[in-house]
């Protein structure tokens, strides 16, 4: 995921985090890659802690981001004595983008630092309204023998569930990571 060719070019590895591509020395461990990720790929901090809390609330309850700008939601905040005015939907979208980038960086770092032998599973189904979906999950066991499952992708498929179509989506998803 994070390195391309361990033994190519005289023991160099290539960081595959988007817009990086730095070549690092590789002997027999991932120490240089871990140090590189810790130094150059720290997640950006989301500034608005309350807005982030509201964003997580909407995500966990599968609410539209516009829910936060409704009068009912604002009144609910006032019941708790909060004078805080929740972000507008456009700001919530920016928060969501920022939150996504932080989460993506954390997933990449987790995979690079802990997943020596990751594997993926695919979950395919068709909804009652005839929409087709594909879920991609990465699994691994860390050094403490704890099992991890990380959702990599959840996409609506506009084409049939054929091996060729699934391969195309899987390839794009892994390259995007």
C-alpha cells in the first residue's frame, strides 16, 4: 500500500501516498517508512471542534448536513444553554472534506505501520430499489494479534457484478488509497 517495490533500485522503496513518491532506503524492516510517515504525513487538524462534533453526529445518524442549519436543531442547542451557532451546510462540507483527509491519512498510516500482510474482502449486493453496491474492507492482524477491519470503499455500481467490473473498481480504489 505504502511501498511499491521493496527490492528494486538497490534496496529503495517508494512512498505511494498521493503527491509524495519519495524514495527511501530499505534493508529488512519498515523503520524508514514509519519515520517518513510520522514526519511528512501527519494528518491536518480540524480547527472547529464543535463543528466536528456536529459533523460526527450527522455521519453516525446518517443525517444530511443541512440538518444542522434547521431551526429545530438550533433550538435544541439553545436548550443546553449553548450560544454556539452551528456551521452552515457549505462549512459542514468543508469540515467533511477535512475530516475525510484526516481519516484517510490515519488509515494509510495504520496500514503502513501495522499491516504486514493485509487482505481485502468484497461485499456485493443489490438493494430493494435495485441499486447495486460494492463494499471493500481491508483486514489484518497487528503485532499484538489484534484483528483490524478498515472500510476502504463503499461505492454504488452502475454496471453488473461481473469480475471485470469488480476488478476495475477495486484497482481504482487501491490506487486512490
